[in-house]
């Protein structure tokens, strides 16, 4: 500011991470690292420039600042550039339960043993488990500090840990299949046991043995929570303010309109205790909040930072997300489809012939038109029961139609990241096979 900038913002992030992968009981990778970096964003009116540095010496900081100031002086003016309005800044005072010291309480040998236990449990679960793509244990902690020239100063800490296993099974014909399972948490005490993770990974792998193709048909399709989450990620991309103002989403101009079935309510909540997408403020210093995105099928809100809000003539929803440098993008808080009341097994029992999708392959979504086509694998449903595994199929439809054709929503909502969905059943999708 002393150098003539009209506004400025600085962010510091420091953190530690640990990762190990064990394969066939041997340590395959072991990584432990720490990092610290600072970024600055400066404005000359509606010109903006940003730089970052990992050199915290006076000379390093001076060089970083000079670079940002020089860039801001020569960039083009953007009428929508700028910090949020001063009255929009602030942070949540409640403890969001994001930091737990026990994540780093284990010595390295015990962390490796977590991974070994998960892999051993997978092998012990079924004799058809004959190989492994590895089992792992991860831990990380981070601290973020944000300050700007409008007087905002805030910080928070977060921790994360996970254990996973990815076994390989061999069928009677020698054909191989693999799958995986994992447990993530903010606290070591909340992780599932490695034995549980390994057993579930083995069950998911073995059930894929003997997979076959099916004939092309138009049938009900049930998406398990992991693949339903992938569908919800496309919805998040479609309500992202960047896509909206660029007219790159099939939901552009649809605020207040019915765009999904009446049983569909989608929430973005950055205030959930312990949530993987929770924080006391976003990457611009705006307090995190709960935003109803779709309410009973009606599109109520887009997800915005201050830039996209100004472009659209709206207010920020506190969803700014950014790294150390550059302008903010848009990130999810805890973005989820509200659960229903029926268990997944009851939803499956109500389908005479259909597909239960457990995995997607590749990408095939056009957000402008909503056209959806992705390779998939899963289990065929016959007479209300999971009959046999299927693979080398494609599930196709249009997201606009799919959102309006969600016939049932399960009760099994569980967060394994910042985006989550329970089991859902969609009527009349094309399953392309033989």
C-alpha cells in the first residue's frame, strides 16, 4: 500500500504431510514433507497482479512484492476485479472441529503398520485375493493465514488422515479384477480400523469376478454413494459461478426455475463441524455459510465468489477458493444431496431388471448441453437382487433429464470428501453394452 497499491491481500500457508504405500507387505513409498509459502495479490484500481514466494527472508519478500506491483501496473483493467466489500468480511467464531493433534501422534513405524494391517486384512478376507496394488496411510496438517488491506486478519488449522487398500483378485478363469476402499477423517480416533478397510476392499474386489457384458437396454439405474457423488460433482460444476457467467452451463439463467424432481434438495454448507469442506472463512475472508442450492427441485442459488457475484449482479456465497497465488476460483463447502429414508437394499429390491453402478471410467459430460455418457461397471439387478457383475458398459443420458428422473434417494449419506451423496435411483437411462 505504501508503494501506491489501492488494495492488497496476503495469504500464508504452512503444512506437513506424510504418505506411505505398502505392497505385498513391503514398503513401496514413504514420504514426509513440510512446506511454507506466501502469496500476495495487489490492485491498482481495477488492475490486479499476484506473485508468491517460499523465501521468507527480507530480500525474498521484497522481490515478491516488487513482482506483484509490477504485474498489477501493466495488466488490463477488469471492471469486476477487487476485494470483497468490507461489510462482507468476517469469520465464524464457533469451533468447527477441524484440527486434531492425534493425526501426528503415531511414530512412522506405526503408520506403516496401519497400511500393512489393511493389506493383510484384504488377503485374509478371501483366498481369491492373490495380489495387491497397495495399501496406504496418509496424514497431513495445515495452517492458513489471510489478511487484507480492509482490515481482515484470520487464520485456521486443519488436519486429515486416511487408510486405504486396493487388492487384486483372480477368478477361476484367471481373469483379474481390482477395487479399493478407504476411510478418511479429521482425527485418527475417527478412522475405521485398517482391518475393516481391508475387508471391505476385498469384498468389493471379489464381487467383480466373472464380470460380463449386457445387452443394450433402457433400464432403471441405481448409483451407489461413490458414483452418485460423481454425478453431484457435475451438478456442482454446473452451479459454479465461473461456468454461469461464461454461459458454459446448462443451468445458466435458471435461477428460480424447477430443474430437478421435487424430492431433490442440494445444500452447500461450509459450517459443518468436522466437515472436509468446512472453514471459518473462504479464501477472500468472507464467512463460510450454509447455502440452499436446489430446494425441492427449484434452483435457488449459484455458488459464487466476489468476482463472479459482481459479474452476475449477485452477492458472494462465501465459496472463494484459491491456492497461494492467483485470483480465487470457486470451491465447495460440504456439497451434498439431502438423504431420503429408504435403505439402499430396499431401493435395489424394488427394481426388477436394472443396473447398480459402482464405478465410472473416463469422462463424458458436456456441461453446456447436459449430455452425459460415461463408461461404467457394477452389478446387474434381477428380480430385486444383485445377480452378477457387469463391465465394459456405458451409461448415457442428459443431466437435465436425470435430475428430473431421480425416483428414489437413499438414507446412506456419508462424507468421504467435500462432496457427498446417498444412493440414488434414476429411471430410464440407456445402458449400452453388446
